[in-house]
């Protein structure tokens, strides 16, 4: 067996190990991470600011808590309060 054949055989073995490890990792993730309360919290924290960003002049409709004002200031770059400087 030549060096190239040995290399190809070993490369294929390593690829098979990587594919098996990745499949196991995806299975572990799908069983233990997805749809947990932490996952849903992450989804909400990622989506809600964008929804608020898309609603024009939301401050005209509701009184925002300081946390939401901060989120909107960082996402929308619009002033809802006096500047900090």
C-alpha cells in the first residue's frame, strides 16, 4: 500500500469519526437543549427587541420600563430619554 493510499484510508476514517461525533452532538443537543425554558428565553430575548424596533413610535403607545428603554436605545439608536453624557 502506498503512502497516498494510506493517507486516503486514514483521512476517510477520521472523516467518519467526525461525522459520527457530530451526529451524536446533534442528538444530545436536541434531547437536552432545544425547547427548554432557557432556549425559549433566548428566543424571546432575540426576537422581542426586533418586534419593538419594527413598531413605529412605540413610546407614544406605552410607558416603557427602564430596561426596555435601554434595549430600544441600543437597537433603534433613537432617544427616548435624556442623553447620559
